[in-house]
C-alpha cells in the first residue's frame, strides 16, 4: 500500500473568496473532480504531512463514497490522524466542536448545506481551519489558485475501505483513524452553555408542547439525543429524525416554504407553543412561536437583549455582530447595552475573526444562522436551546417574548425575496446596471419613495485588516427603509438573486402588521428601481422569507 501520483488538470470550480465548493452530484462524480479539490486543499494549506484532521458530513448522497476517497488521499499526503464521525456523519457545528476540542489542524466538511440531495441533487465540500471556523479569505484564495494550477493528486494504491460504521481505532497505510460518536462531544458542550435543568422542567410541563423538524437531515440524531434523551422531551418531539441521502425527497431548508409539515403542526387543531427546524448540515435554524414566525433578525436581537439570562453569557456581552443584509434590530439592542455592533459581509468566517479576538460572543445573519463563541460556525440546535432556556427563565411563551421586545425596541419589519434559478446573464446584467447607477440615485424618486443614499458594501476586517469588496448593493430611502440586492453563491443551477428589505416602525399601534403589507411601499419602490419582473421574466419571488 503506497502513495501514487495521478495526473490531472485544473478545473473550473470554486469561486474566489468562497469557503467551499457546491456542485451537482454528477459533477463531483466526474473522474478526479473531488480529488482535485481535496488535493488543492492540501496544496494550499501546507500539505498533509504529520497533520491531524476532522472529517464528516451531512450524510447526503455520495457522502460515504467521498469519505473513502478522502481518507485514501489523506493517507497518501502524509496525514497522521483523522477523527471521523461514525457513518461519515458530522453536523457542521459538531465538526467545529471536534476541531476545537481535539486541537486538530482543521477539518474537511462534506455538505451542500440547505441544497437538495440525492443522485440528482447537490454535493459540497469545504475546509475549516484550526479555530473550527470556515477558512479565511486568504486561505480560500490560495485554494482557488491551487485548483487552477493542479497537475496531479496523491492517493493510495489500494482497494481497502475503512469500516466507517464501527467506532474505534483503525489504520489506513500509516494513518491513524478514530471513528467517533458524532453526537456525544457536541451534546456535552451544549450542556455547559445552558440550564438543562430548567429546560427539562419546561419540557416536562404538560401544557408546553413543541416540535422539532430535523428535515431528514443530519440534525436528527443530535436533536433526539439532546431534546428527547438528555432533556426528557416526549418521544416523537423530533420529527423526520432519520438522516436520508435525499432528505426524503424534500429541500432541507428551514423556512416557511420548505418546513411545511412543521408549519402545519404549529397551526393544527391543537396549536403548539414552540416549533423549530434545522437544515441539511445542522447550522441553520428556524423558530416559530404559536401563530408567529420569528424572523432570524428579531431572533438575534432578542438573544442579545436577554443573553445575561443564559448561563454561558452571565457576564454579559463584549459586543455583537450581524451580516450586512440582516435587519438593524440588533443594532438597537447593542446601543441600549452600550456595546459595539459589527456589520460584516455574509459568511461566517468574518464572525470567526471577531470571535477569536474576543470582540464579540454572539452573532447572526438573516439566512437563519445564529451562533456564539462555543464553536466557530452557526449552530441550529444551539439557537433552539437558547430559546427554550429563555422561555424557561422568563416563564413566558415565545410569542409574548417577541411582542414585548417590539414594544421596548420597536419593530424592524424584514423580508427576503429570492428569485431562484434565473438566467445568470440577465441577473448579472441587472446587478451591473444598478451598480453603475448608484452614484446618481440619491434624490431620485421610485414608487413614491426618495432615495437618500446608495452604495456598494465593502468591509475592512478590524482584526486582520483584510478588505472585502463587492458585498452587496444598498439603497437607503428617505422613509428609513432599506433595500439590499445580492447574487447568492449557494445555488448550483442558474443564479439566485436575493432582495432584502427592512424598515423600522416605532408606533405601538403599527407593530402587528403582516410584513409584506408593512413593506409594500418599499417592495414597489425596488421594482420601480430595477424592474426585476421585466428583466428576469418572473412574476414574483420563488421564496419569500
């Protein structure tokens, strides 16, 4: 059993600056495609000799085959030790937990997040650094360069496979492999963050009923262990708990459109007090109160306002952070607490730098991601446990907590309109045209609203000094409303245009409007500004959040 050098050639794959690679499964199954990217990771990060890695993924189709290929490559590149989740499974936050706990040199995570799975679905791979978080911009840049220069990859000349379903030590060539319980260390970590006794008492209350939808994704085993086994929730509280390679034919995206079963249960004949869901790899969350969707922007703001009630944050927060498209609700809380609020580009790696530097301990983004400094990834189950701990501590339902927050701070109405699978050329042209018009927009009127300012968001990291440009087009209107337009990098077919809209309301009599109605003037102004329907040939967004 010896390393062999396999000739290959550069491939078009990863976009510069992105933390991973997502493509249809059929692309990853092309000869050498997966291997090229994995070898590029080794080439860009100093090689594998003597290093240790964490490896696992969300269990989607091709996960098990990819694990075996990566193990052979790791051994051929001289990796000393791999910690592998049993069955090849690891949620993204659990992988971050293991990287940090066992002080490895990083980890390879196999996931396309909330994208569909199965043979006709998507697959993904990314590298996380030794802090447990997504690779920095400089590292992802080096990986991209390596994919364009690669001429060979290393693998073992063997047909041997690793028994990834059997916990314990194994060897492949000279490499030690430890197959571990994918849940235990992560569950132990979360038990140190929250008051499990108080949450357990809440879940034992016969008047409190909740449901957690794992969406047939990787979070199922974690939710069952934590909610049903450790906290004593009734068996069946976690639905769709068995991870499936195709997510049961569904889209593992925790929003109102795709978590339809959870929404139906929340609004059924016996309405539930609390509901939650997580995505394909377990890093995103959706939380629902009785009869109410709690948007992620409000969720982050409420967490910041009440962090001192949670054991992990008993000493308070040094600061908070949000992604730029996220509503400004948490900014108002930070101002009240007299702590800094950092506005970053979309992407958890930017939060990781602030977390590592101790400037923040809580952060979030509007795309259903919330997290803290216990790991360096957003964490779906962590967010759900935060809410349960808060409900238990305040002895009030989630619906009341949300309403009281609005009365104290006002409400930032927020929505995101996603136009999915649109023609890439048309979407690029729309964005380029708006970018060119930005300097001339202030003072112009669209749909009855006057533009107050317009720019393209750029960010200089206060920790590393690195600058990131082209992070979204922003248009601020004189009524205080804001629109942000971005092309998303998470899709694999066509382009996805995301339009974010938010507007602040302080009048107590106007805090209970339906968001699309409250934001209707802003929606009309944006359509008049860029003509999305005409230019993209769409009658409306595919998904409204």
